C-alpha cells in the first residue's frame, strides 16, 4: 500500500514511477504466490494428523519463532478430521498467534480445548497488552475480520475478551450438532 501511495505522489519522475510500478507488480505477485504456497501446505499436516496435533505443531512453531511459552490443555478425546471445520479452526489459530506475535507483547499463551453440551470450546489466552478497541475496528484490521468470516463458515461463534489484569482471550465455540463435514 505504501508503494502504491508513493507511486501517486507528485514530483516523482516518470522513470522512477515506472520502476515503482515494477516493484509494486512484482511484490504483488510474490505475495500471491506466497499465499498459494501456504494454502497448499496447510491440508498436508491437517490431513495426515488431524486438527489437534496440527494445533500443537502450530504452537511449537510459534514458540520456536517467538520464544513465547505456551501451554495446551485438551480435554477432547476424539480428533477432528473433517476438512472444512479443521481448516477453519486451524486458520483462526494461525491468525490469533500471528496477532500475538505482532501486537501483544505477551510472555505466555494458554490454549484450552474442552467439550460441553455437544460443543467444543477453543480458548487462546495471552498475557499481553490487550486489544485497543479503536485499532481492531479499523478497516485495515483484516485479520480479525477474516477470523470472524472463517468462524461463520463453520457456524462457530467467536468472541474476543479483555483479560484481567491485561491480555486477550479468543473464544471459539463449535457446535457439533448439525455440523457435518
Ligand atoms: N493478541 C493481541 N494483543 C494485542 N493487540 C491485538 C491482539 N490481536 C489484535 N490486536 C490489535 O487489533 C488490531 C487488529 O488486528 P488484525 O485485524 O489482525 O489486523 P492486523 O494484525 O493486520 O493489524 C491489531 O492491529 C492490534 O492493534
Ligand atoms: Mg492480524
């Protein structure tokens, strides 16, 4: 976006402008292929291991990258293998962890997965600075928006809460009834 904006500034010479367009075009293509690669990589681990081990793998990768500690408590015995549901939940976890990496300044992350009344609850809690509401509602906040969209697709409810004294909790509730895949 900054490149795009730069290209529109007055006073940039014709030649420089062409170069900017090239960079912009190539960057855009790279982002596209990166997206394709990561969406193609995703089902591999999900298909072979199912959802829960994939979440553990994700957390472990997150730890290797950030050195933020995590704990995982999973009370649900049967693994989730359905493609749509497991992909949706996996993606929501991915975005939540990316946000913790980028914004939270957290020292630890707690994941809880449990079952109640035919629903599975997924909670991701960090002990970071918490979400500044004015920022999360900005039109550039595509991450939270896409988490909500993904939740809708699998008919899960997603909510985000402030944690005391500080931090963020994401709660996802997946209704197992009428949710076939
Ligand atoms: N775990 C978190 N801790 C603190 N702030 C957060 C967290 N997750 C999201 N935010 C805030 O909410 C905003 C919106 O997040 P998101 O929609 O994912 O957009 P982006 O990550 O691209 O900024 C972030 O810019 C950040 O200010
Ligand atoms: Mg984000």
